[in-house]
C-alpha cells in the first residue's frame, strides 16, 4: 500500500507550502498521478485524509487526476497513449518505445485562504 507513503509526503508538501504562504486554511488540493504509479484513488484519499486530519488542510477538497501512459516510438516516431500491460507503439506495433508520460506524481495546485 504505497498510497500511504505518497499521501504522507504530499500532505507534508501541502502543509509546508501553506505555512510558507501564510494560509490559515487549505480548501483544495489537486494531485496528478501517472497511470504507471498504479495508485488507487480511494485508498489514496483515505490515506491523505488521515495525514491531514488535525491540520489546516483537514477540510480540503481533494481532486485526483490520473494521466495516461504515453510513449514515443523509436522506430516510426509516433507518439501514443497506451492502456495495455505490454507497452508498444499503436502505429507500427514496435516495442522499441520511450516512456514520455505516465510515472508522474505532483501537486498541480493548492488552494487556500
């Protein structure tokens, strides 16, 4: 359950940023995950809620966005999103691809007052 570790680290970043910006409350947090991170949104939300339970972010609306895995083919140069477990180019079906998106974890925005 890596969601707990990710939630703890992201909640630390949210709270540190809120302190730096002198926020009295965090009202929203938008988090982006690449599909390859394989986070379960419901488990992450539970873990995040526990991580911020007694903080100024306890009532924050949490928005979780999952972005697709995207690769660039080294054979034909095509870029494509992939949903399969075995990653390959959707144009020429080569497996000689470079991952260009899908392993991200970041906070897109923090809202507060």
